[in-house]
C-alpha cells in the first residue's frame, strides 16, 4: 500500500481546512451553539425532562450527530468534486495510487474533519449544559462509523454531481430533513403510534438512537439494531464506491 500517496492526499485536504477555519470549524460550532440557546434554553425551560434526562442534555447527542452527518457529507463531496471541476482529477488518475488508496485519503480527511468539529461541539456543549457519557468507547465507535460511512456517501455525491447546485441538494434537501425528523430533538416514543412506525424507515433514527444510548443508556431502538444498520450502510457505500471506480462512472470521459 502506498502510504506516502495516501498521506499526500490526506494532508492536502486537511491543509484546506486550516486555511478556511471560519467556514470549516467556526461556522458549524456557532450554528450548533445557537441550537443549544434556542432549543436547550428557551424550549428546555418548558420541558422538565425526557425519560429522566433534562431536555437540554437530551438534545446534545442529536446536535452532535447532525453536525457529524453534515460535515462528513459536505467535506467529502467537495473534496472529490473540486478536482473534477478544475480538471486536476486526471493527476490523481495518473498517480501511482490504487482506487482504495485514493478513497482512503479523501474519506479519511473528511471523517477526521467531521470528528474534530463534533469534538469541539461536545466541548462547547459543556458551556450550556452538564451531560454525561455513560459508554465513551461506544460513543467513539459510533462517531468513527458514522463519519466514515457518510464521508463515503459524500464521496459518491461528489462524483455524481456535475455542478455546485447538485453538490448541495442532497445535504440540504435530504440529509438535513431526515436528521431533524430522526429524533435529534425528541424521542420517537413521543409520537403517535403510526408515526413511530413511519420513523423507523428513517435511517438517521438508528444513528441518533445509538449515539444517544452511548451518552445516557436511552435508545428508541436496540443498540444492536443501530450498530447493524450503521454497518450495513457502510458496506453499501463501500460497494457503491468500488463499482464507481471499477466502471469509471463519472470519473472518465
């Protein structure tokens, strides 16, 4: 394996983050802080608790997961789309790198950036609310699996998109609504029975539920089911990426 090549792509993508700290780090942290102010303070003052956990603390995992998903997808999609846009993708093709090494570089950088932002948000959340992490190992595992899975998904979006509008449509029109409807700000047990069943078709429910379990031991669905659902999505994205590079879809003229 060409570790030097993977490191070159990884460091190039990470360097772009340090050059755009306001957009890459500060913006999502400030936006999430506003959620804590609005939902945690304003609405939380009217809701005593959810399953024994204060509402402000209850939404912490959901807000972190929202940030992880959006950052993973946006970083990975832009990372591979921009070389296509400016024409430097052919330099990547001609480099002595396998498809696996190219994906490892781009996806690894996108996942790393998302985890950094997620960690900063968790630290920032301490300013607004006191929360506990009951299962830190499971929490870290979920962060890694989620960021890698959705970075792969973002990588696919970046290859599929042929303009900046398409690059933004999936995160804004699909991922954000699914996250808001996936139990980020509430437990699906609060919903009427019909909508509880409908919510189970939302894949983000399993991510938020599993991540929240790692904090408080509370979950809308079994932690095992959440983990399996996350792994299935990861494998599906891996197969899709393999097929893209195998066929050259949207990569070769």
